[in-house]
């Protein structure tokens, strides 16, 4: 005797049922309200997340490119020798004696997290206000900062919508539970033949 295999519902049918696009007679008004609220929240996300992401992305990218240009023109490379290293709570204060790209000698100090010793030769950058071992901003950092800012703006849009969905779902679950309890109480009052 051979068994016939009955295929289950298709993936499309499962999704249609899960998102409420079916004619389920057991679906109550509270179910429809929860479904409609979820649909509205998804639509709000799909409208506001791209707009917010685009604006934030444009602002961060423009700011990053401006910073790149300023640092590329104002910062000068310095070749220096370490004359003293002082350990601090966070990193080291390093005193140096160096030569700028234009040939003039300079002394100064910078703070770094990299361990150095007296006599080390270091490559630094002279900004208008200080010495640093961090090179001028690169375009890759601008891209990374922009992507992170867009992702954060998406979360900023999603968080309140997710909170509204969570609160709505909990309230609907409580109401659904009360409705089921009332239906069972009515069922218990009717004698069975």
C-alpha cells in the first residue's frame, strides 16, 4: 500500500497567512487592528528611514570631505626623534625634536597610545595647533563614518516604531486573552448534549 504525499502549504501561502492577507474566519477585530498597526509602522519605516538616512549621509559625507581638504592642506609631515617619554593614565606623553618638511627645526610633544622609547625615530604631523601621530583624514574614514551614521539614523527611526509595535502587540495580546477567556466561559455555560 503506497502513501500519497500531500504537499504542505506553499511558502507564499504561509507568508500570506502570517501577514494577515487571508480570509481566516477566526481572525478577530483585535487581530486585524494589530495587523493594520504593523503594516502602518512598516510603511512609516520605509518612508522615513531612507529620507533620514539620505540626509544624514549627505551631511556626514560633506563634513568628512571638508575635513579631508583642510587637513590635507594645513597639516605638514614632521620627522622627529623622541627625547622623553612620560607614562600617563591613558597612553604616553612623548617629547620630540624634529625637522619639518620645509627644513626648519621644531620641538614639541604629543600624546599617543603607542609605546615608544627615547631615541625612536617617529613620523608625525604638525597641525596648526599641535603635533600628532595620526595622519590627516583619509577618504576611507569619511566613507566609514558616513555608513555608520546612516546605520545609526536607521536605528533612530526604527526604535520608536518598534516600541510602538511592542506596546500594541502586548495590549492586543491581553485583549485577545480576555476575549478567549470570555469565549470559553460562554462555551462552559452551554450544556453539551
